C-alpha cells in the first residue's frame, strides 16, 4: 500500500509540474500570481488574446491567476476565385489562439 501511495503522490506532482507550463507560441507576459483583474489589464494592454479555461472557488472572493498555457494555433482557410484559370486559390493562415488562464478564487 505504501508503494502505491508514493507512486500516486509522484504522479500527481508530475501532473502539476507538466500541467502548468507557460511556454507560448507568441510572446506573452507571465501573469501567474497576479490578481485576476490586474492580469486582464496586462494582457489587454499587450493585445494578447486570452480566455479563462478553468475557474474554481468562490467567485465573490479574491481571484488569482494560478496557471497559464499556450492554446496554440488554428488554421483558417481563405478561398479566392482566380478568373484567369477559372479555379479557386486556397490560402491557409495560422492564427494564434492566445493563452488559457487558470483562476482560483478564495
């Protein structure tokens, strides 16, 4: 039983370590540890797109950003008709989705 408990604790610690990565596809300020409204102001000022991907606790309490992660890219496809050869030309554009924030309220 003791070995199983130790393995579970180590697995949980590894999940916490890997789950809080802050590497981003685009430069983004690290807002982990900031109060929620201050983090929003920093991200808005730098035009960084963001969403709250996980929120827990009492919303009427003091809310702090406890994690951020890169949400990666999405591909948008644009089609334009080319009259010279009567075909559509396809253009793929990668759009950065921003960062996802984890917020805990106390």
